[in-house]
C-alpha cells in the first residue's frame, strides 16, 4: 500500500525575540505569572517585512533542502494558517510563486491551532489517492497581527513562525512498522466558537479583527479532547503509549501538555516541549517542535511519533507517523 513518508523538514522564525520581561512594560503582567501559568519564557514576533508568506516560504525552502529536493519535485502545497497575507488569494499560492513554482496546485487550510494536523491528513489523502507524489505541508502564522496588545489575557500567549515538511509517496506493507503516516483522526465542534475566535472578518465586520479567548474554558476542554482523539488513534492502530518514541503536542500551555501526557501514561522524557521558546504559534507549533527535535537528533528514522493539536472551533486531532 501507499504510505506518505516524511522526506524533509524545515523551520523559520522571525528575527526578533520578545521576552516575558519585555511585555511587563506593555500590560500588567509578570515573567513569573507567564512562566507559572503557561511555561512560556519568550516568543518570536514578526517585523513589518516578515509575513506568513515569507516565513512559510523560508520554512519550505529549508524543508526542500533537507529532503534533497527542488520545487520542481513538488505537486501540491498545503498551507495551514489562520493569518494569511490576504483574505485571498491563498498564502499557499503566494508561497508557490515565491518558490518559483508554476506547475501543480496550492491551497490554504483553516483549522486554527489544529491546522497542521488537518493539513498533514489532507496531504496524506492526496498522496494515497494518487493525485500527488510529493506534497509540501506548511504551518505558518503571524498571530501577533491579530492580537489585542492591550489584552494581557491573550497577548502574552502567542508568537509567530513557520514549519514545513515534505511528504512523499512510499511503499508500505500496511503494518505499523511501515514508515510514514499510520493514522490521522480529526474532530471539530462548532458549538464552542465563542470560547476562542477572532471578532472580525470580511463577511461580518469587514475588518481583520482581534483574537478573543476564554482561556479557562478552553483549558477545561483541552486535555479531555486531546486524550480522547489520541486514544481513538491507539485503538485504530493497536499501538499504545509504550510504543511511542516521541510525543510532539501542540504548544499552547505546558500545563495542558503535562496533564495530557500524564493521562496517556507517556513518559516525560518522550515529550517535546518548545512552548518555552516559541509561545503558541498556532498551526506552526507542531512543525516547529518537530523541527527542533529532528535538528537536535532526538527524532530519528524509524521512530514512532505522535502529533496532536487542539484549537479554535473547537478543532482537534492526532496523527501517528513513523519517521
Ligand atoms: O492554542 C489554542 C488553545 N488555547 C489554549 O490551549 C489556551 C488554554 N488556556 C490556557 O492556557 C490558560 O487558561 C491561560 C494561560 C490562558 C490562563 O491561565 P489560567 O490559570 O486559566 O488563569 P485564569 O484565566 O483563570 O486567570 C487567573 C488570573 C485572573 O485574575 P483573577 O481573576 O484571579 O484576579 C486573570 O485576570 O490571572 C489573571 N491574568 C493575568 N495576570 C498576569 C490573566 N492574564 C494575566 C497576565 N498576567 N498575562
């Protein structure tokens, strides 16, 4: 059977680092509160010239280089983002142009923080359906542009960045020992809209709007939703928490990550944490964390990797893949 195998990974971060202490002068907050409640120590914030497209293109170039491929080898680009450069065209087609690619096709996916999980699952279906041989899957965000910088309950939580992987059609035996994507489980429930949303848009206010979140409410649902969808992936594949080499969760809050890992019985030293460095970068958080763990040599070929995310909508999902 066809399996979608990861051939390369790349990441890109804005130049500017903003530490918790830098925010103390902007809103009534403290490094101590932010670290204690979230685990975040710093985040990267895009300057005027850095955009979702420029960061996404930089991550894509790095992923292609890592895979030893060129844009000519790519059939499809899927970009997960909630902060596109323009309402349309899709940032994916702008990245396609940045890469000098005039063949194939490209589109954006919008599932907020779960965007990269949704995008991987979509790319996997295009590959297994035979419509694409190689797909660039990118998560790229500039959430700093939709934050209300006077709202301390949200502005300290998010950051900007991008990560990308190249998926390629490979041969598998249909076993969990195959390399590639082994399972993807996606969920959404729109009845939670008002707990995490942006209060503007083209069809309502004709503005971009600002992110609004009832953090405590999101927190209350997060661990249950994350662990439910992961347990569904375990049930589907017959794999268990003991089989996991690396757990690469969405990086929103260290307390949510710790509680999810504990509930699933995943050992602490298998959990990849980057929320301290990047903050919550929404659809970019999982590929940024993956990129960090591949770069420092933790994730190696053949390792079983569990990805998950949960965010606005609510949307949530999990992917099991063998690197
Ligand atoms: O990526 C999408 C998914 N998003 C998430 O997963 C986020 C989920 N939620 C969270 O991570 C947490 O709920 C937060 C980090 C947002 C907040 O932590 P919390 O422990 O739930 O705190 P809280 O909202 O209950 O607020 C506690 C107190 C409040 O003061 P009072 O009412 O107790 O006097 C807040 O006003 O902390 C106050 N507070 C702050 N204090 C200092 C809120 N924001 C800040 C701040 N600095 N930045």
